[in-house]
């Protein structure tokens, strides 16, 4: 069992023995290290509830705790804070248990979760706006899995809206001789597109501009969208070829970012469920007609601002994004998920309020299934505006990765050359981008400073990697020197003990990160763990330490930190190079 949880249960038992009822006891790192390692701040709340003096309660509990051999010192401070210092031997015993069992945190009760993240649009460039969804979603998926959840990740492609109608109209205009536009076209035939993915990406802005400038062109695009949604053989075949070309490039970029989806579903996969779902909604008398469109009212009395109705069928008979999202939930309910999370730009919150309300109001999703919107802010440049190219255009993910690659390459050792340098640079680039992206709370906008986040000595991905690589090197040398079995016997110096005390807080950090659906706690914890270890490393000569019991302890401590680093970096989907 987790060391802190054991001690918290002891405090809870003592409180209950004096008839102080408390649901939870939580020890946190002490704000005044001279008073103790950890502190408990719950006495004041108990005293207020019981109408008693908090100092009297605190002194009573402190006196009982001092009888326990795990507690070296308990100091009452302020109005009733308990400051606790644990016996070194208790910490050393627990450290050896960790070293032996390699179980650094406890699992939580199992849940079945689906995470909808990524959300790129087919035939459009993957840009910096897609970065946060991929990073946050992938890390949340890995975090939840690490804590014992069964988790499925779905990219949920944007592959079925008006954008497809626009793109296919432009392709038809440019390449009227394609097989799919011929009268003898067979539905199962593969359409060979005479363009690259880069050509495809360049088509959309042109097609969009044309449609917005000319209502007749827009109407044609809408009609093609309608035909696609009606499974027209020509446009369905063309759509499949566009999808294959576009997703191939997406997968390559996601692979470099170590982002992996279990499902590559899209809006189109929900299409088959729309008729059945609409029939269900109509039979329940939940839909109404408004100006030629079919809608569901989702407003509630608690609303402080108007919540518009959910648009099911547009007046031109095409379905909306809300409809495909609702139909996607119609499909997902079959898997009996306990929770479904959507990792999406926070500016789309209203859309998901509408979809979630329609899903629960209609009982498409039972009330026992939790639907959660996990909104995130934007990645901005130094001007505080969304990160763009020098000429003001949307920066693609590939362009961002190239910029970071150029900067991180400057900090690599010259000895790394050839294929190793290319691979190492890619790993450091991904770490730089990901760590910077996860360092702030997901809901906040943040400024991406290229030089700052590429630095190997700041609160950055490269710093964590450099620290991890150095630990690996130290452990390799220890193995070569045939150091005796690693064992915690004597911290000797305060800086070594501080490192281990920081490790004790891992369980709380993981659980809080999962609760808040944000990785900033975990990323900051990882930085402070490595910073604390590096301070210890700088003050002591580990491999040349003459006292064997101390040397063994320090190498064992290095092993624990190294293992935790690997574990947490994997949760953040960050790989570690051999050297850098």
C-alpha cells in the first residue's frame, strides 16, 4: 500500500477513536520545511464542525501520533496545522519495498472509457490547432490505462461535412476525366487521384473561397455533400480515395509525436445509424420543424445564457455536425462505456452541451454513462495570438516540428551523427513540443517560446530527457563496476532524502491529474523531481562515495527516479534517446 495512504489511515483512525468523524485525511508536502516533511490541515474544519478549540484537538492527535514508530516528530503550528517528520528508517524500509516490487502507485477501481481526441479534418493540413487535442488526449489515455482503466482512443475524423462537397466539386472541375465521373463507373472501383496530399491540402482553401464568393458554386457543393450522404457510388468512391490519401500523411505525423489511436473512425461511420436514430427520436416526439429544418430543443431552466436547439436536419436535407455526433453516441452506447471524454478546443463547448443534452434527454445515452467535455486553450506566439507562420498563415504541425528540430539540433553533441542524429533529433523535437504543451493547465492559453522550451536547463522536455539520459549513464557505469545489490540503508544527506520525499507524492499527483483531466500537475511534478535529483547529484559524488551503505542507497535512489521518469515520460508519450 502507498506509504502516505498508510499514514493517512493512521491519522484517520486516531481521529475516529476520539469521535472526530472525518471522511478523508490528506497529507501534503509541508509549506515550511523546517517544521516537517508533510502537513495535515484538516483539524480546523473538524474543530469548526464540532465547535471545539482546534489547538486542543491538534495537540491531542499529535501526542498520539508520536507513539507510532514511523513518526519522528509532530509539531503543531498556527491555529492547528499538524507538521509531520517521518523516521528515516520508515522511509528506507518503504524505499526498499518499492525497489523490490517496482510498483510505484496503486491502481484505481476499473472503468471502461472512450476518449474522442485528435479530430483532424480530412483533406486539410494538420496544424498547431490539432496539437493540443492529440497531446492531451494521448496522455490522458495513457494515464487512465496506467491507473487501471480500460481505455479506447478514437481519432474521430472530420470526413463528412460541407468541406468534402467543396473539395470534390473542385476535383471534378479540374479532373472531369476521372473514372468516377464516367457513366460506366463501377461502385467498387478505386479512384486513382492524380494529386499528392500536399495538392489535396491546397485545394480546400481554393474551393472554399470559390464557394463563398459564388452562391451557385456553394449550392453545387451542398448538393454533392447531400449525394455523398446518400451514398452516391461516384462520390463515395472519390471520398474513399481522398480519405486514404489524407490519413496516410496524418498517421506519419502522429507516429512522430508518438500518438496512437485504437480507432480511426470518423463522422462518416455514424452515417449508417442516422436513419435509425432519427426514427427513434421522432417516435419519442422529441423533434420539431423550424423554418424547414428539424431540431431538438435542449434548453433547461438552469441556463443563464440561451442554449440554441440542436439542429438535426438542415433545410437543404443534409445532416449537421450535431447529428453525426449524436449518431456516433448512438453507436458508442453499444459498448457500455462508463464514461466518454471529448478532448476538444474549449470554444466548442456549446456544441457539446447541445449534443450531451440531446443524448441524455432522449435516453440515447443512459444517465449512468458520464459524458465529459475536456476543453483546452490555444497555443499562442509571443504576441499572445494563435501561433502562425511569419507571413501570418496557419502554421502546420510539420512546419512547427521543422522549426523546433532546427533549434534542438543546436544543443546536441557533435558526436551524434548520421541516422542516429536524425532519430535523436526527432525524439527531442517531439519532447520539446509535448512537454511545453502539457506544462500549463489544459484550459489555459499558453505562449510557445521556441528558444525557451528548447533549452536543456529550464523547465523543458529537453531538460527532462538530459536528466534521464544522465541517470541511465550512471546506472550503466554502476553495473559495469559490479556494485553490490542495490539497497536503501542510509540517506546520509538531506538532498537525497528530499528526492525520496518527492517520490512519495506520486500517487496523489497521478490521481489529481486524472481527476482534473489535465497533465500540468504531472509535468510539473516530473520537472521538480528531476530538479531535486540534479541538486542532489551536483552536491555528491555518487560512484566514488567511499561508504558502501551510502553509495548503495544513492544508486538505488537513482534507479527509483530513473524508473519513475520512464514511467511518467511514457504517460506523456515522450520517448528517451540513447544519448543527446
